[in-house]
């Protein structure tokens, strides 16, 4: 970020963004503490992202080349890890979880933001800012919950004679007189969907807004 653009930001606005991003960190810390498995790592990634954004509003990493290099390398590495995670969970769960894809792309944007100013093309910065504006709307309106691939396809299940289940088909009478019921399991959300509470969605909208604003004023 150029020094002048950072200096032109009102102090109250910089402090406001730091406070908002601090609230994002608290939200995801609480969820990371109370969950386990992939969800904990997903929340951990957003803790890192929000902390990095707060640091960028507090400091100007572009005036510290070593800090800029560390930030770029760190977030690029996390983006790679999350891309691998998305592929691994796609294989395990049989469906691509878009929340891992979005997390990896957001980390890539973070790595870009930590690059020195001369190597950031303005058009690409504006393109990322537009993307983040879309993310603000998607999180605020809960659009990611409505993406078709965010749920596993319904799986047929057999419920034996005399047992009840989520019946969606009429019972079939076998030649031996036994009754077999075809039941279809409801589409279950992928692992991360369960962690997207309204508070989490609001926190992610705030973080996307903070990232987009910074890109717009770079």
C-alpha cells in the first residue's frame, strides 16, 4: 500500500476497521475453540486472515520490505494448503465444498495485498475489490448456503420390514410377504456448512468489506 494512501485514511476509520477486524477474530476464536476437525482449521484460517488485515490497517507493511515478504509468503502458503484441503475433502465427501474454495481464494487475495506496490497491477487490484464486494453480499445474504454443491446428494437407504424411516416412496411387498420401504436420506450439508451461523456470516462479510476497502484505496 503506498504511504500516501495510508496517510490519507482518517485515523478514526483505521481504528474502526481494526476494532471490527478484532471482533472478527473473537468470533472465529470462539468457534475454533468449540469445534474440532476441519471446522477448527477453517476458523483458524480466518483468524489468521483477520489478524493480518488488522495489522495492515495498524502498520504499513509496504514500508517494511521484510514484513511484506513474510506476509506474502505466509498467506500464499496457506492458500496452497487450503486448495489441497478442498481437493482432499472433495474426494472424501464426494462433493466440492465451496467454502474451502472461497477460503483459498481469499488467502490468495491476502497474499496479493502484501506484495510491494510496484508489482500490483491496478486493474487486478480493482478486479479483486469487485470480487470482495460480491463476497460481502454473498455472506450478508447467506447466498453460499444456497449453492447446490454445498450439500451432499441424497442417498437411497433401505429400511427393513416393520421399521420406520424417512419414507419418500410407497412400500414394496416382497413375494415372501415382507415389506421393504425405500427411504431417501435428506441431503446433508457438507462439513463447513454447519459452521456458518449468522454471526459467522456477518463476520466474514465484515472481513471481505475490510479487504475490499483497502484494495480500493491502494
